[in-house]
């Protein structure tokens, strides 16, 4: 957007002095760029802190999303330097990235446990309750987290909240049960919307739909999680309770650890 605006000013150019003034990026976009740079730095720093927990010969869960991508890239760097690990990906996308970067993968059904997983989140609280699934990988992420001895969540500071729920809770639903689940969610105060991508339903790696359910700010995430677990047709939901061992949050140029 910043680029478009800038280009518009450049090409309008009939008044050279005004044009010169306007070719500099307007303050709003400058501060937007600075916000984006800060966010990316916080994500990279959180990833760098998290990969310190990986040891030689570990089985490592590989998260999904733009923050987890930094961790996968940094793990690949360590592998190139001689670290021996095997990765368990949480999505087809992370699997493809890891393979491309030279990380050896192992089938999730061939491991007893995962030593450490590094994944992202859409929201987290100081007591390490999470909303995940913005990228649609919530089911595999939850299975990988449940198998992990150490589940490390990495995030920029914008993901920190006092109460979960501004981000809608992703719910992976078997397509056949879509109408039923949507009604059940409504009974529990969740206004659900089918997730779409380019005007067609978003399909998960498991061939299912995602309903993004708005419960408002959630007073008791553990209670809501138990309720959602009872609804037939839901494969997994994005409330992750008692699963994260640590949350490492980038905070400006440093990191904060919630444990
Ligand atoms: C994918 C996830 C992601 O970890 C979550 O959506 C955060 O993604 P990003 O790091 O791109 O903000 O749960 O299912």
C-alpha cells in the first residue's frame, strides 16, 4: 500500500517541487513500516531464543505460520552446521519448507515423543493459554503439542492479550457436520463463519473446513475448550490450554519468557 501511494505521487508529477516533497514516504506509512520491522525483529529474536532449547539428536516439532517459519529457517542453519535432529512437521507447508531447507523429517507415528516443538500463536495470555489455527493447521499442531515434552510458543508482542477472544477461535470441522456444528457453536455463544479463501471454502491438510467462531472475550477458556471438545463433528479447536511449556515473546530488541 505504501508503495502504491508513493508511486501515485511520483507519476502525478506536474509540479516538480511538490513532487519532490511527496516522493518521500508519508509519515503514516513510515511508521507502519517501522511497526512491521519491529514485529519481524521480535519474531526472529523469539525464534533465536527458542532454538537454543534444541539439543543434538532431538526430535523437533516444526510449527506453522510466518513466525514458526523463522524457527524452521534457524533450525536449518544449525543442521547445516552439524546439528543432528529429526523434524515432525505440523502442516504440509512446513513439511515442504523443512525438506527444501535440508531438515530430515520423521513420521509422527514413528516417534514415541517429541523433545521440543517450536510453534507460533494468534493470541496468548501470561498463563500461556493460546488461540492457534490462524493458518488452519490447528489439528496437527495440537497433536504435535500433545506429544511434546517441551512446547515452545514464539510470538511478537502484538500477540499478547489479557483475555483471549479478540481473535476468533478456529474450529476444524468435518464438512458433513458443518451445519450441525455451526448451530451448536451458536448455542454456546459462538457466532461461526466458514473460512474462505478466494471465495471458496478453505480446506485443511486433513480435508476439512474451518469455522472461525466469535465468542467475544472468553471468561473461562478452559471451560470453553471442554465444551467444544464435546461437540461431535469438531476435529479440533484452536484453544490450547495447558499445552505450552514456554511462551517466548519478542519485546522490542529483547525477549520476554512466560513460563
Ligand atoms: C497456524 C497457527 C500459527 O502458529 C498462528 O496462526 C500464528 O501465525 P503467524 O506466526 O503467521 O502469525 O496456529 O495454524
